[in-house]
């Protein structure tokens, strides 16, 4: 039985707040929160489950904020949710057959390329989508499928990759891409949380308290995004990609 101490809250809660702020803007908050839960000594599955609880609580806030500001295309988002869930299901089963070390090597090559693209393109704003509504929908569904497959197979930075895919490939505006990404993230978080709850892998007291900090981080992050858009999103995305790259490199040598 894991015994919670005040020090555990002191370590986890600030990390969850910072992660919530980052996650609301560009995704990737799990790169900060999960290590924090593991740092205090939680078993891996309990750490993941508890992280899902606090993350889902915060994502509700940022999703609601984006919805109120009119950033969410619900028809587009619902179709993307379906293909993302299919991709995640396939990816999670594929993970049982293929060593994640192979996928890590692929990411070592891809991450610098993605980072260079983001650095090169100073604006994520798209003033005129060149695609028809049907073509846009198909591209978004395909992006959601493959990012969902990545999420099921590996996971870290899923929200960031979804945001980049929707702006770069589907040519959505940054606002609409962010709204769609949040709906997909919320769905996957709640789905995963239900699984961990059913299996008793959630530390309620810590998860709920950390969730309040996640509330605050997501709320502040969403407000900053609405006011600053691509000015704040680019540096946050680069930071997330750098953290993920470092995590993979360290994992290769540990």
C-alpha cells in the first residue's frame, strides 16, 4: 500500500500545473507529469492511471474554453475521434508485437525534422484553406488515425503531433486545430482513465488534488493561447519536441 506524504504533493502538484499550462497550448504535458508521479515512487501503472485522472480534469477546462471561443468544429472533431480511437487500438496491439526501441530510433530521425519545420515556419496561421470541406475532413481523419496509432504504440507528445498534423497537412487554422486536438485528447484521456479505474490503478487523493492544479494550468494556458496564438505556440512546441527528443535519447542509453 503506497503511503502519501506531504512531500509527494509538493513534488507533483507544481509539475502538474506547469504541464497543464503547456498542454493547453500545444500538448505534451504528459512529458512532465508522468515523470513527476514516478519520481515519488508510484508503481508505473498507478502513476499512469493517476496521471490520467489529473490530466482529464485539466483537459475538460481547456476544451470548454476553446468551445466557448468557437474554436471547435464539432462535426470534424467527432469524425477524428472515431479514426483516432481505431488507430490507438491498432497501435496498442502493435506495441505487443514490436519493441518500442525500433519506434524510438525512427523518432530520433523524425523529431529534428519536425522541429526544423516549426522553426522555419514563423506563423501557424492559415488564412485560406486550399482544400474542399470533404478533402479537409478526409485529411484530418487520416491524421487522427496515424497520431492515434502513435498514441497507442508509444504515446508521449501525442497532442503536439496532432496539432502539427492538422495545421501542416490539413491546413486548418491554428485555432481550429487546437480545438480539434483538445476534443481528441479529452476523449482518449477519459477512455484510458476508465480502464485504469476499472483495474484499481488510480490514487484518488493525489489525483484529485493534482487535478485542481491541472485545472489552473489548463485554464491559464487556454487564456494565453486565445490572446497570443502562434506567438506562444511555436516556442512551446519546440520545447515539447526538445524534451521528447532528450527523453528518447536518454532512454536509448539507459
